[in-house]
């Protein structure tokens, strides 16, 4: 995100709450630190907002040896909606 901003790109972030533990509230603080306009949405509003999204970034809990991503159940729904909308999904994980 910082590199894109340094290159003069205009960014906006849409962050889901990530229920039931609301990790999205913590995640939303990161783009705000960089003065990136950030919108918090409920998890089930993703399909409504996907038309305004050009890429999806999600975290992952473990990543299996074959590259399968393991995360909350809502992540697969978001990825399926993104796939249907032809939006690329990127996964960030620390090994």
C-alpha cells in the first residue's frame, strides 16, 4: 500500500468486519494510518460492494503444503464472489 501511494496511485479500502471476532476492525486501522479512505462493511455486504473492488486481499491462518489456504468460513464466500465478478484474490500469510 505504501509503495502504491508513493507512486501517486489513488487508493480506497473496503474492509469487512470479519465476524465473529471482528478482526476487520483492527485491520481497518492500517490503511487509515496511511490516510487511505477506508469503509467498514458487514461481511454479508461483500456481493453488493464487489462491483467497486478491483482486488481482494485476505489473510490466512495456516497454508497447507499444497498451497491450500485455510481461513474462516467467510473467506471462501468472499473468494467465490470475487471469482464470479472476475476480481483477483491475493492471500497474505506468514510462514
